[in-house]
């Protein structure tokens, strides 16, 4: 046999053995318990740079659900919103937002 045939025979034999070994179950495998993982949660604190207590009511709770649904102010999609801003000071003369370029 030539060296090429010997090398090819060895490689194919090893591949065949690996294929046989892959189907054999490993008896020493331990069962993994997902509950054994310890989860460490880092508490995230956001520093806004100012004291929010000055601007919020004393009984303010961001996570509290409103008990009175009637107290929620909704904006109807059909209502026009007035901004009460004089835009003439900030826009060029004869400005038309709806004009085509």
C-alpha cells in the first residue's frame, strides 16, 4: 500500500470509530438542576442630578395604580390641541408648512 492509501485508511478508520463512540451514551453525566443557579440582581439607581421630592406630592407612588378611573385625563384623538405659542417670532415670513417644495 502506498503512503496515501495508509493515511486515508487511518483517517477513515478514526472517523468510523468516532462515529461509533458518538452513539454510546455516557453513563457519568449528572443531571443539571436549573434551580441551582444563583441569580444576582444589581439594583439600578439613576441619579437625576436634582431632588425629585421637591417636585412631587408627598404621597406620590409611581407604581400605584389609580383607584378612580374617572380621574385619568384622556385626550380625544379628534380634539385639537392648542399650544398657545406664538410661532411667528420663530418662523420665517410667509412660512407655509403645507407648501410643496
